C-alpha cells in the first residue's frame, strides 16, 4: 500500500469554477465519470446551483501549497433519512494514484458523518473504473449491486456499481486505525 499523500478540503469558491470547467470539458475525464463533456457555461451553472443548495455540499481539493486539484461533492442530501451521494474528481492527472483520492474521500466522510450527522453515503461508479473502485474500497465502501446503463456520448452500455458506507462502518474503521 502506498503512503497517503495529504489532501486538504476547503469550501469551493466561485473563483475555482473556471479551472473546474476546464476539467468538465475533458472527454477522457467525462468517460471515467460515466458522463459527457460539458461546456464552461453548463459547468459554472451546475456548480453555482450546488453552492446555493442546502442539499449539497461541495468542497475544493487542494494540495499542500493550496493549488486546486479537484473537487468532491455530497449531493442529494436527505436530511431526514440521513443519506447522501458522494462524487469526486481529481482533475489534474498528475495528482492521481498518489493516495489523494483516498485522503479526500475519508475527509469528506468525516464531514458527512461527524459534522452533518448523516447515516449513509452512497456512490455510483463505472465498474471498469478500477482505480476509483479500489479507492472507494480502501475508504470502507461496500458493493451493493450493479446495473447496466447507457452512458456517455455514444450511449454505450456500461456496468455501474452502487457502493455504500454506513456511519457505523466508518466509526469502526476510525476506531481501529
Ligand atoms: C478516482 C479518483 C478519485 C481516485 O483518487 P486517487 O488519488 O487517484 O486514488 P488513490 O491513489 O487513493 O487510490 C487508487 C488505488 O487504485 C489502484 N489502481 C490504480 N489503477 C488501477 C487499475 N487500473 N486497476 C486496479 N487498481 C488500480 C492504485 O494502486 C491505488 O490502490 P493502492 O493504494 O492499494 O495501491 C481519482 O483517480 C480521479 O479523480 N480520477 C478521475 C475521475 C474519476 O474517475 N472519478 C471517480 C468517478 S466515480
């Protein structure tokens, strides 16, 4: 196992949106995310909406020098049931495979369970995105099931895995580490 490189989360700000929009227009990254590339305007609109939505929390991922390298989101926060969906992208490829994703996901789970008092965090990941699946497993997510979906610009059939982690699982992991 690799040494975890520190990632720091801070609240996303409007000044971050141009850099994020650049990543959102990248077709290779969109494929990994199971989506399609989107325009600068669409990306800005999506993030501005999240920043003003009490059912979403979006954080910037920055490196030790404060450089923006990605973002991580909790969306569809259901305050009554305590569920939320997690999504992450490290936009700058040079920062992938260095343990930063694991660190960022763990920090976001801490926020979800300890600060927001949520009960369950789930995510959807394309099953062929082995790096992402591995990263989520390292953070304690378990596979709940798979579905086939038509995704991307070509409506390609892809297998999507649903993964979840409960507050109790996360707390147990914290206690033993
Ligand atoms: C997915 C993502 C968040 C993971 O973050 P990361 O910092 O790259 O991941 P980590 O370094 O913490 O962990 C990656 C793990 O996958 C492993 N891995 C990398 N490529 C792999 C592959 N092809 N097959 C199997 N495992 C692989 C690494 O060895 C590492 O495991 P290890 O620590 O046991 O050695 C990041 O790569 C990313 O943003 N990718 C682009 C967008 C994306 O795919 N988002 C997720 C959409 S659901």
